[in-house]
C-alpha cells in the first residue's frame, strides 16, 4: 500500500492534531510498512501493539493503524467509483 503523510492530523475529516512525537513514530512505522499488503501491514501493527508498553509509541502505532484503515477505505471507494456498475 502507498500512504500519504501530509500533516499531523488524525486523517481526513479529523480536527485533532497529533503531537510531533506521535507523528514521528507514525511516520517511521508507515515507512516500514510501505510496499506491504494491507493484511501484512495490519498483522505487523497488531504485533507491535501487543508488545509495546510505552504510551507515546502505542499512540503512534494506533495512529498508523488509523491511517492504514483510512487508506484502505479510500482505495475500496475509488475502485467502486470507477467500476462500470457504479456508473449506471
């Protein structure tokens, strides 16, 4: 999957800004996940979350998961919008 890391908000429609520390953690995690499948990325994030005890790092992992899920939803919507049946 390809990810867009435009700003420090929680994502599209989000009005909450993430701390610079959480954004840095999220960015590092997303860079590691870049190129992996959706399933592999989600599994990787679950493993990280299961092991991590530090609150800031856990927030970064959760922020990465939110970004991945939002990107997946966006990808699905784009496919549906471009399918011939959706134009009827």
